[in-house]
């Protein structure tokens, strides 16, 4: 029986700690209360201005992810390369080996022969120390981050337009606007609390409109007034067309444009060189009338927010997409005022904090530019460092190509899993297998990436580490520790500092996160002239709107008590505008924003005869990144348990695959296997596959191995949304699943996915060949002795069906179901049997028959993960009580009553049930 390891016992009197959620960029406040038995109660923080007490299902389930199973709890070293055994070593040995390895390679091959690859999961203090080490002491800018994969196009677009990476919108604007345009953002699933704020505002002001621009009909579209299902890669055509329409309709804010911008004429000329609105609609794959309806709605609505996310950024034209959006707001002066502006919604909890400290390979700390000598001189002088990087470093894709080529010989990977998350991920495998020195700092021992590490360094996880994060609206919040450090785990900033000191560098004698934050805040204010009246005078320093000088000088106690605050926060707040750009001043030297001409271009790789479909990758509602955290909790796996490929039914028919069956998805870069489904929201010629599944959870479901490695030429962000692909049947002779309280070794099966359960582990599988003795096969799979007496099984050789259960003292230990068809019995009903201390006779009969004997026992697939409400329960309530609204369903069965991310699905179930009853 599996025993779950927990943190050391907490004090007998529970104490509640206010902290910040570690998931998406919304930055929700959390109240965490640990108990002596290892439980941690999680609730939303009513005082936090991001969420006012609400949490999505991932945030609500944080307490279920804090056990120590699978944790890396002591430093380890592997001397023989990938595949060899790891040996536990002391911290001194691990730190010395890391420092000496980096020092030797730098001394032999130069500073650009080493690199750091970091993460938006790091706290700002960790990010700051890592950036300082590489750029100011090693003297190389070879430090990049997995944030390159999600928001670097937004950064590049902001810098081109505004002169600095600045997000001018905050969350309150979403509640004051009259029109929200969501572009490439399934906000209902990926940023649920932000979406709740939008929908609540619409309920309060019914005239407020929501438009979704997305190739897929996602859950977000269920709540929209208008959905434009544009072809992938056509956003620039769409927004250039909008720019021309606005100019033609006389909606240019001539005063704003004349006084506060440059480049309008060139940009309009570039946009005018494209086709008319009829051709724009054709290129975008939407009806011309729908296009005009959107343009007219945007034109007549003064207060407009255009919010964009990965569907815009993750593109080989991502930066141009961002600027084509910003251009429309500059032309109409819809920026710097309440309820309007372009809004980049970040994906990670501290992507913004990483940007503040220069975490990208082409940036310097405190929003300064690596390519400007005066900026480099200012940062180096402040750090008093021996050197400063004088050219951009390698961006993520280029970095791993340089590792494979042998130009980068040592890499330190922190809090990220690039063997899963990078495009062309098998290339990352090849690169790491050749690398002379691979160091991984992580909280998990076994990841797809750590398998290639020579040195593993145990880091602190959420609930154990202490510092700050910055959310999508520039709000700095505290992440506070409420659990003791497990085993020998240490804070990332401390690990980095200890290695730096062993490499012979001064400047890393930090006493704690408060000390680091203070240095970060002082650098933000150092020679910063952004809020000085005569900031055109070069002697006043370098102007940048990122300034948190008001937060310098805090004691550790003051830092610990710091409330969420939004920057800019200069020491002298008398010149600080209420909101960014409200004074019409931008961060270019002349204070003016820039229109950026954007020329539409098709994605680099197009569908062809060999790869006729287009693969789009993204997130699902209840999982996060590579599932090292969310994969621990059964609740978050009940909505979507397996990787899938969503495709149009006609495409499935043409490619010989069927819903519920398995398919092999192939591209020029790799292949994977996933369950076929028809979600109803995808156009012909397109595929969608989620990003989350790894080798720890499935035999062959790494979508990163398939993804096109082409990048945006400005931002370096990869093309995750447009990879030519094909789909073929994954032949299986039989399908099945196991629910077991014991570990199941599934490696002999043709395909498998491991799913956490509340009292068991579930394995979905497919197999090939003829099994002569199914009972013997099942006993071997479950590890049951042949002499065990309480073994229930049923076999229909004609139908190819087999069912069995292992029972001990009346309690079900495991069950296995096999069929030649993928439509197997309900897992939710069988899962409920594991909660019983003793099976009833009707339960035993049900197992053999393959369905519950009692009405209502099968609640169906989970719809509401917050309250564990299944589809059958919801549909029964709709039928029996004639429910017509999601709020009525919530009042009846609670579904949708917490985070609200299931409300679009409830809305669809209501519509489907009404149609069913009418028929």
C-alpha cells in the first residue's frame, strides 16, 4: 500500500499565512492553514485585490499537492551520464562540483560556453540573483527563461511601441470597460478568476460586450457575444484591416496622435497596401459580415480593452500581432485611460517579475537595455561587478541548439522541464545527452529533464519558499513560507549565491529575500529620471517607468508584512501618474509612442500533402504545465484524464480514426499518441493537443516533441500554434483500464496513461495481440497471487470482454476492465467503490455486469472539479427540475459555485438537454 510522505508535523495551533497562488499570471491571494496531521487548508484571500477571496479549482486544490512523494530532498550526483544511477551527496560536494564545473568550462572556453535556463516559477529574488550572476559576473547574457515560450512577443511589442515593457491596463479596467476583445485567450480555462471578474461586470452592466477571436470555439466562447474563428496566423490581417477601417471612418484621435506618437502615416500606408475587408475576411476564414460587425462594434465603443495571450504571442509573427493590436489603440487614443488599452495576460505566476529583473537573454535588470552602453555601465556600476554582458545571449531555442552543437558546454536548469515544454523537444533530449555538465535545481526528483542531469539540487517549493511575484497588472505580492523546508531543500537564491561565492565572486552575501528585494528596488530607482520634470536632461540618468524606489529600506519584518502593491512606486510619488500613460508620456527618449508598421505573412511552415492538418497546442482547465504539481491530485484529473487530439469529425473519418479510439499524431519533428475526441469547437483542417502530459504520466504523449521550432524573428518565441501534422490510427486490439490501490507496472502495454485517484491509481491502456488466458494476464498485471480466493471475474470470449476485481476482506483492492472497443464502463462509479470499507452484493454483481445496479450511482464524467459534480448529476437535475440557467444549476447541485470555470460547460449541457427533451 502506498504511504504518502508529508512535511514534518506543524505546531499544534494552526496559523494562517497569506500568500500568493503559484499558478497563472492572475496572481490570486491565498490563505494557507497547515495542521499537525499534515493537512493544509486553502482558501482565497478576501483582502487581495486580484481575486477578493475567489480561487479557481487549481488554486483550491493546492493543499492536495503538498505531500513529499517524489520530492528531491537531498543533492544528488550522477557521474556516468544519463541512465546511470544517482548518488546522494552533501551540499558542499554538490555546490563545489557545480561551481568548479562552471569555472573550469568558463576558463577554458569563455563565458559564453555556459548558460542558465530559468523559469517563471522562480520568485523575483531568485530571478534577480541568477541574472546578476550571469550578466554581471560570468559576463554572458546566456540566461533565458521558459517565459520566452509564452510572453516574449508581448515584451518585444511593448518595447517597440512604448519604449519599455509596460502593461498599461489593470484588472479594474476590465470592470469599467464597455467592450473586451479576447484574442488567442481561452480565459475561462486559463485565467478563470479574471474571467469571473469579466462575467460579473457583464452581469452588472448588460450593455458590456465580449468578443472572442480564436480559431477554436473554446469554453470562453460560450459566454461571448461574438466569436470570430479566424484561421491560425491571420491576426495581423485582421487588425491591419481594423486599423484601416478606423482611419477610414474618421475615428483617429488626431490630437493624441499628433502630440504623443510617431509613425502613423507609415503604418497606415503599410496597412493600406493590403487587401480590402472582403479579402481580409477571406484570408481570416470568416464571414465578411461578421468581420464588419466586429469592426463597427470596436469603432463605436470608446472604452475597449483588447486582451491577448498565448494565441497571439506563440507565433512566428507574434511581435507583429502584438503591435497590430497596439496600433489600433494608439490610432484612437484608447490608452492611458480607465477601461481601455491593450492588455497582455501572462501565463506564469512570475513572468512579470522575471521581466523586471532582466530574466530574458536580451534584457538587463530594471528594464534597462543590454544593447545600450549607458545602461550596461549603470547596471555594472551599481552592482560593482567585474564585467557586464555586452551582447544578447542565446534565446531558448537557439540555446538548446548551441548545446547540441557543443558551443554551450554547461547548462543550469532551474524550476522548468524543457524536455517536455520546448518545441522540437527531442532535440532538447539530444542536446542534454551531449552536454558536458547539466545541473538541475528542482523540487521533483524524476522529471523528463532531470534524467539528463549530472547534478540535482533540491529546491524549495510553494509553501516553503519566501519572496515576491508580480502578476499581469504589475502588482507585486508576497509568497510566504508556511511549511518547513523538507529534507535538505534550499531556496534557489541561496543555492545560486553559494555557487557564485564558490566561483570566486563577491556581491552575493545576501542574508535573505528581504535583502535581495531591497537591492532590486534600489536598482530600479538608481539614476532613474522617469518621474523627474526635466527627464530629457541626460545628466539626470536613464528614464524607465519601472521604479519601486518607495519600497527600499524595508526591514525583514516590514518586507514580511508587505501588502500587494502595484508599480510604478517611485520614492517621490508626487510626479507619479495615477495610471501608466495617463500623461501621454511613453518611454522612448522623446516621450512618444511608436506606431509599428506590420506586414501580414503566413506562418513559415504550411500544411502539405504529407502533413495536411495544422496542430495547435495549449492548456486544459485543471492542469498546469508539466503536471509536477497538479498531477498529484485526483480532483484535477477527473475532468480530463488523458491527453487527447481534438479534431473535426470529417477529418477523423478521412484519416481513419474514430472518437474514443487512439491516434498517432505525427509531424516532421516527432510523433505521439492521444485519444481522439470531437469537442465541437475546432474547424476542419485543424487539431488541438494539450501540453501537459509527460513520460511520468503517459507512455507517449509529449506534444512538445511534435512542435515546429520556428521562432518569431524579433522575440524568439516559438510557433506553438501552427505545426503541419498528420493523424493515423494507432492500432490496438483491445482497450482497458485498471483501478488499483497498488502500483501497476504498465510498461508492457502498447499505450498507457497513469491517472491519480483518491484511493487508487488509475491506468488507461491499450494492447496488441491475443491474450490466451485473460485471468492469468490480469492477475499478473495486478500482482495478485493465483491462489487468492476472493477474485471476481467475468469473460465473454465471443465479445472479447473481460472484467475482474481483486477483493481483500470485502474491500476492493483493484479492478480491471478490458474490451475490444474503447467505450468502457464508467470510471466514476467504479471509483466510488474504493471509498467503501466493504463491497455490497450489488456492487459485486455490478462489477461483473459492467454497470451499477443502483440508479444514480454513476455520476458521470466530472464537470465541476471544485465540488466533484458529474455530468449525469447535472443533466438529471436539469431534466427533473427544468433548470434553464447556470445559476439555477449551481443552486441545485453546487456545480459552478466556486471558480466558475465549468459554467460554459454547464451552459452547453443545458442547451443540449433542452434539445434532447424537445426531440
